[in-house]
C-alpha cells in the first residue's frame, strides 16, 4: 500500500459539515446530537473491489483510537455515518468504513460472494492503520469494530478470524450465518409463504389455515407482539432479501435466476423456496463464511426482541449459544432490548410501541471502552427495559 494518500481537508467531518447520505438517513429515527465541529481529513476511494471512506480528525483532536464501522445489508460506505461516525468523531476517534464490495445489487451475480466481505474489511483495517501512521506518526492505541445487521456479522467474523487487529467490538442485530442453524434462507421462505395466508389477502383462507400460518411464523422466530409491523417488513425486506441472498447462495434454483420484479410484493408465490430440499446446497455455501463463536476479544451484542428480519431467537441467541459451545462466553455479552425492531428508520412512519435501539448501541460502545481500557466489566447479559438501566452511569449519549 502506498504511503501517499489523496486526502481532502474538511472543516467539519460530521454530517453537519459533509451532509447526510440517504443510505444513512434511512437507518435512524433521529440523528445523533452534534455539539461541535470536527475538523480533519477525509479519504474516499477504492480498496480492492470495495468503496471506502476514512476520516481522521486533526491531530490535536485525535484520541489515539480507531473504529472500523461494518456496514449493514448491501448499503454503501456512508451508511454508518449517523449510526456511528457522528458519535465517535466527536469523541476524537478516527473512523473507517467500506461497502463490503457488494453494494446494491452486486450479490445478484453468483460469482461475487459473501466470503469477500471479511477480506474487504481486512484490507480496510490495514489501510486505515497505514493512514493513521502517515498522518499522526503513530499507530492507534486501540482499534475497535462495530456494525449493524450484516455489519454485525462482519464484526463477529473479524473478531473470530483476525483478533490481532482489534481490541474488541460491538454488534447490533448481527446476522447469524451457520450451516447447522436457522438462518435467513430458512426463515425468510417461511415469512414469504405464510404471511399472505395469515393476513388473508385474497380472503379465501379459513381460520384454521390462518392459525396454522401464524404458528409457523412464530416458529420461524417472529415475536407475537411484533405482528403490527410484519406487513411493513414483508414489503420492505422479506421478499427482496429472499430473492437477493437466495440468488447468491442457490443460483441453480430456477426462480432465483429471474430478475427482481415488484409483482412479487403482491404475489410472492413464484419465490416459494423449498429450503429443506435445498439444504445441502445452502450448507455447502454457508460453510465458507460461517461464524465459529471463537471469540478471544470482547464482543458486546445488542438486539431488539421484536426484530422482524434478524429475529432475536435465531440470530442473537443462536450466536450466544455458539460462543458458549466454543468456550468463550466470558468474552461475550448479549443485551436483549424489549420492543426493539431491526431498522430504527422504519419507526418514522410506524413507531407504535417500538423503542429505538440506537441509544443502546452507542451505550454498548461506551461499555466496551471501559471494559478494554479500564478493565471495568460491562453489565451482565440480559434484558434491559430502558436505556437508563443500561447506559454507563454519568454517561451523556449523543443519541439521548
């Protein structure tokens, strides 16, 4: 890697200075509070096949730390700007993120694989560390990683595979990829098939059929109290995610070979995926990038128990179980957030009884700092009803 970097000098690295990308805005209910400008340098460019952004506060502001932001879904390198960048920049952190090399519809090409993600984040981390030495004249005292959804998976897999690069991590509703457990390609098909029956869109299903469909939805991980939000997730995530990840992980199944069509949101029957009959194919692919639970560095997990996409039982709890099986429970905490869903941004139009998870994510970053830097143990795993019961004492949150 070259030591010459084409930085852009910026008067304010927060979104108040550089603007808000739509990929970032759609993920939050409210923007974090910005109390001050953060002048510094920004680099944007390509690292391998990924697009990346690296932000370095001025030397007198830098706190000696670096945080790597793991982006969710198939969103771009700016998608963590409101979830994380605005918060940590004001604390003096250097910040780096990339698009995992597969933004938007790249994964519809089966030649591009989820296995790339960790390699892109490995290269990003090395590049960011190189830039720190170039600008500040020294390495970061602590390098952390934090991510959301499939960025939560990245956080887990990077700590598992490259623990030497990181002091610890925080993940929010990380996707659990494991060939021997429930995962997206075994849960989404149930949601897509059974929800239209339960909702009785055509009006031709019996009460018994609807009750049976409801039971299957709960068995696939959905919380019964999250039912008012199922329709929103069907239209926004369930069908599209099944097609995109299914196309990538089982490209030989003929319906997945077709291009996306909005008609599937009205009639998803062409995408009724027989995941049980295709289990061997899915296992073969997922084994290549599966989580192991081998955590030698601290990891704090937060997850809403009303999550309608990455369900609490089949993702957060399943990963906690894997970590325990691997013998590393002392390095992991799981925090259940009552009434928390997957995407805080969807609360803008349909909040109901849901609570935002964003403050818990920020508070978990603070707990991680204290755990790593001051050997102060974080709260025990468990359910935390309010942010006041979870945030560190005396801690003022930018998301509060």
